[in-house]
């Protein structure tokens, strides 16, 4: 085995949903830096193109393709485009997510419930369903889902978000069990508190943030780049015997 090539994605095609900012952006840039042809995707074509253009300016290979992962017509359209443009897909990273409601779980509005289910669960589920068809035909591939430690222990006043992330962890195991014989590995990472636009309600107030993170073994909030290594590992040949697992990346918060 050539150990120097374990994290080499040269000639691999990688699609990262939710990659116009935050964790997804860091991940898609990392894949490109390691040789992959990457597809930057979110609902905003202009934001995706900005990231893709920056990757290309740095010598990487990237295209932008907007898609709303919660809409079946968008999911089908983006996979038709991938087939026509590349003819294969080696890695899918499901990173798109939303958390539109903070409050008592019993007070969750129906609109917030529906949006959270669509973006956090329906989208990754059907993106994965399309991906496994393509990967099965080509002889294998890898899927990495970005779940959350809230899927293990529900976050305070984040009930519906936590429910979807719990379901994503179980979805990861189900896909891993059913498609392992087809050479497809499916794993997930579970980030803890990571400083992104979505978590600004926690990270913007420095005193509140410090009171929260002081109890962590690594006493700070994470940053998107902290999540990159776990995703690359699970998608790479270094994890060739790893499937159906969740990698907790939370600074030791739930240790």
C-alpha cells in the first residue's frame, strides 16, 4: 500500500451539498486541495459560483451547481447534470442544514417543522438515494453525512433540529448496511458547537460562549476547518474498512 496516497482524491468527483459557506465550504475546499473535481452546491447559485471561482483561482477543479436538496425536482436535476458532466460520482457529502426554530419542542410551528425535515433529512436521504444508484453502477463510492452531537443528546430548545440529526445517524447506518456489498461506504461526523452563521446565536456573545465552552475538554468553539479531517478520512481509502459509523468531533463536549 502506498500510504502517501491515502488522502489523495485525484481524479475523484466529489459533490458537497451546503458548501457555499460554513463547514461545507471548508470541506469542498479541502477536497479540491487534495486533487478532487468538486461540485459546490447550495440553494444560491451566485454564492456557489463565488466559492468555485476561488477554488479555480487557486489551481483547483470546481464547478457550481445550485440545488434545493429538499425539492425532488432539484435532486433529480442535479444528478442528471452530474451524469452528463462527469459520468460518475465518487463522494457525496451531505452538509446542507437548517435550524429555523429555537424554543420548547411542543411550540414548534408547522412551517419550521416542515422546513427542518425537508432540509436536514429529506434532502440528504434522497441525495443519498440518487448517489447509491450511480455508485453501485460504477463499482463503489463513499457518502459522508454531517449530523450533530444533538442527534446523540438533544440540544436545549433545539428539539426538531435534534430529531432530524438523530434520524440522520440512523439513516447513515441503514444505507451502510444495505449498500456495503456494492462497495459503498456510508459514515457520518457529529460536530459539536462550530462557529458558523447558523450557530451565531450561541457564538456572537463572547461571555455566553465562554461560559458554555469553559466546561469542554478543548475549551473553545470549533471552526469549520476543524471538521475537515474527519470528512476527508471517512471519504478516503484510509477508511476502507469503516462504514456505518459516526465520528464525534465536539472538543470533548459529550465525552
